[in-house]
């Protein structure tokens, strides 16, 4: 993301920076876009939103949040 911003959104420049082809960068960006759209389309769960916020602000490590959210989802399925 940092490189994309620093190159003013130029996928061609991102590809050159990382030594990959433009189609590779485009495909990776398309996958990220799909994930963002899927998250935005899903109804927000207040607990998961809160845990995710803690990861963003650095108060909870990502691996811990993943385990907590996994346990929460498993309990909800019971």
C-alpha cells in the first residue's frame, strides 16, 4: 500500500519497484478489492469490529485476534 501511494497510484511503477509484471500487480490489487468488497457486503458484527479495531490500533496482535475471532465464530455455530 505504501508503495502504491508513493508512486501516486501507478501500478506500472509498483511493478517496477517489486520486479514483477503489471498483470501481477493488477491481479493482486483485484484480489484485495474483492476482499474489501466482501467485508463491506457482510453485516458488521460488533464484537469482530471491536477486535479488529484493537488490531488496527496495536493493542492486540493479529494472531491473537484471529484466534479469538475463530473461537467466537465456533461458539456461535454451536
